[in-house]
């Protein structure tokens, strides 16, 4: 599973990028993340990274799902009202930071695995989406 979510802000002075990594809304693949059942998995992942890094990181940031450790999550916000997860990330790799500034990177792309069965549901417009 790979989900792309756009960057919402770039702080050049601090080398921080901000964006929404997941939300309970249909994506381009016709899938929708179930926020309530997914949130505990994101929390567990972030807590494990925080523990392993001595609190320096709340999550890893890799370049295009590759081996380059581009940076780290500095903030993670579980927005229950909007059923969304927003993050801030510090990009420490110079080559990857240049790509942010040049507009090569326009969003976060999270990778992961599906937990549990997908269900098909109809949207208000009659289209079908797979909920995971």
C-alpha cells in the first residue's frame, strides 16, 4: 500500500515540511482508510520509533520508499474531528532537501500493509470504495 498526501507547508529556515499523511477520505485508488481502526497502528509505530530514538524522532522519513534516510518526523497530530493524521518532518539529507525546495517532492507517500479485511462500501454519489 502506498498513499500520497500533499505537503501543506515548508519552513525553509528550519528545514521542516508539514502535511497530512492519511485521512478517512477516498483516494485515487478508490480506497479509504478507516481512521478509528488505523489510528492505534500509527500510534504504536510512532511510539516504537520514539522509544528507539530516545525521543528524537516520531517516525522515519525515507526518500521515495528507498534506503536513503532523508529525515525524521518531529510531530504527529491525530485529528479526530477530521479523521486525519497530520505530521511535520525535518529533512536532514541535503540532496532530499534540495528536492523539496525545487518542488520535486510535493507530498508524503506512506507505505504500509493492510490490517484486516477490506470491505466495499457505496459512497453518496453511488461509487464504491474499499475501506481498509
